C-alpha cells in the first residue's frame, strides 16, 4: 500500500477526459481544468497522496505538437529536479497518447515514473471512464514499484510500457493494448500489481536543438510510387511503413533508392506488431533488398514510434551512422 507521504505532480493537456458540451458547436470541447478533473475522482482525496497540479494545455489530443511535448518535458524535468515528487501524471486526449508516451520516454532522464492517461468516454456520457483512469494513474505514479520505469500508459486499470502500447480501438474503454507483450501490470485494490518486469530504458536523448520534419509513408496495394516521390525534398527523414516484414512493390524501389541516397529512410512495418526482418527475403522490394539500398531497419518499433525516434535524432543533427546505431539499440 502506498504511504501517506507520496507526492504526485499532475499535468493536464486537455483531450476527451477534460471535455464538456459546447452549445455553439453541439459537440464537446476541452474545457475542464486539472483541478476540475481531480475534484471529480471519487476517493482520491482520501488516498493521502499530495497532488501538485499544473493546468498545462487545453487542446484536443490531435492538436498537440512537438513544441508542446518539448515544453512539457522541460516542465516535468524542472519539477523533478526540485525534489519531493515521486511520480508524474499527464492527462490528455487518447488520439495521441501512444506517441506522447514514447516521445516523453525518449527524453525522460529521471527515475520517477511518468504516467500518461486519458478517457475514451467524455464526462457528458453515461459511464465516463476518466475518473477511474485518473485515479489508477495517480495510484501508479505514487507506487515505488514503478521507480525507474520511464513513461507508461495507464487506462482501464492496465499499465503499459510506452515502447509497446497501441490504441487498438476507436471507442472501447479497453482501447489500449500492448501487442506481443501485454501490459506490465494492473491497478487493483489501490495498488500496483506487476505482471512482468519493468521496461528497459534506452535514453535519455538530449532535447531537440533544431526543427526536423520526418514523414511517414504507408505502402498500400496498387501503390505506383507517385505519392512517395512527392516526399523528395520535403522532409529531413522518412519512415516507410511497408507490408508485412518489410516489403514494398518493386515499382517503388527506384523512388525509395533515390530518397535513401539523400535522407535517412527507416523501414518499418505497417502492421505495428512484430519485427521487420533483415535477411530472409531477397526479391526486389524485399527487406534484404531495401536494407542493402541504405534503408535503416526499425526492428520491432512500430511506424509511429520509429518516426518519433528518427525525429528526435535528426533534431540533434545526428548523422546517418549515428541514426543507424541508435535504431539498432532501440529496435530490439
């Protein structure tokens, strides 16, 4: 059981968990403050956890930017450097939770856990899940068992590592899953129950010192490469979300070859579960062919995570050799 002396910092960014009805639009919009969210959580005040509340943003999850997350990471760092905080909770829209968690995990240099949570049902609906998710997130952030775990996602009483978590359903309260690994734990009876080891840490990476644009191109049946060629000259790096274990149509090879000669191109799988192979298939457009042409394999990183890692490295002016080495570390 968590002791009465634990302290958790809460940062609210908006999202469904903070939405209320807007008469002007007929829909819901982010309007509730962090204090409003915490006041709506039954039993939280009696947990004996000291809460330090930061109303950081009020935007939909889809509108968050790299600038928002960089400033959030810096604010969290200052809070933790000041001492006296055992963990951090972030509330935001679920559209981008998996990306926020992974981005923060790349840059998080403290042992206190950072728990990202949100809601699938807004407060105007029957059975909103926001209060329960926020309660579980605070309990998790305060639990010493998660010391050193980095960034995690907590929804539906499940604890997921940022590295593996995916949003797997558009509306279900059980939308978040970790394909291939499952959650690392659950929250039950006001405490964390770990079901596996804490995730390995791979950072922290240094903060960005320049803007870097990284594209994501998803390969589809019948793709003739016209849209792929449009990326030429438009980005600093590119992630190709390929078929299966890392395959593209043969007619795309020439365009990919040309792009890889000028910018770092990472080869991921559009499936988002399982690794990109490196040496099994040998036909034109296979993973072996593309890697021989200079593409960087993403390992078992999904395309969204691969894009965030590539962006973080390019934002530090990393060269191709450094990027390749970093992906070899992160991708396994």
